[in-house]
C-alpha cells in the first residue's frame, strides 16, 4: 500500500506555492495602485523657491520666484503659488510678471501665469513705466516672449489701452496688440 503522507505532501506543497504566488500578486497590485494614487499628489514641494538664468557670458537673463512650488509626476507639471518672473535687460530695464498662480510645462519652456496677472515695465532712463493686467499670460523665457491670449488692459502715463490679446518681445520690447483695440490718450506729464 501507498503511504498517505506521500500523496498529501505534494498537494500541501502545491497549496503553499499557490497561496504564496497569490500573496505576491496582491502585494505587487497594491504597490501599483498606491503609486497610481500618489501620481495625483506632488512628489516634491519647495517653499520660498528662487531660480535664475544667465546667458553664456554669465549675465543674468531672468529670475523666477514663488512662495511655493509643487511638482506633480502624473502630468509632469509644476505649479507655483504667488509666482514672480523678472525679465532682465541691460538697456531695456526690467519687466516683472506676477500672479496668484502659474504652471510650468514639462520642459520648462512655457510658464502660464493665471489669476490676477500683472506685468510691470519699470521706467529705465527716459522711458515711461507701463502696467498690464490680464487673467492669463504665457511667458516663454528662452524665447524672451510674453503672450496674452485673453483681454488685456494697459496703463502708462497719459495712456489707457485695452485689447483682446497681445504679444510682447522681451528683447525689443515691441508690443503687438490683437483684436479690438481701444486707446484713450490724456495729457501726459512731460519729462
């Protein structure tokens, strides 16, 4: 006769292997599910963020600061709270873009400022200061371009402008307005 233990031993080993492989499968699946859930949460947060860029000669081109930076791995987007972008130019002076929020694209080539966006061009030398307000501004730091795809309101001494959108070159400071443009000139103080 065949010993009963000889028959049951392979079955017990097989049952243990099946249980072990089921446990491993569940553990892996839980790890994948938790990683998927964490993709919608930031993987890094930086408070009082500051970054700057220089040209080949080491001359500063721009600065980007924010009260808080959060990076989200699912979309590879970076969200900035209370950001400020300062474009530096030796002869044209500084332009400062600030807002309540901004998103930086995956490659960092586009920064979209939103919610109460302000652009200020400081008055270098004999040029008048300029202030621009919009709900959205797209800044392309490496191309030195600023685009407003929505309504803009521009104020300068003796001038009030509104337009459906605009394009501003950081290098030349040439401002191109789009859509319906309304301008109101007042007696500006002479310098």
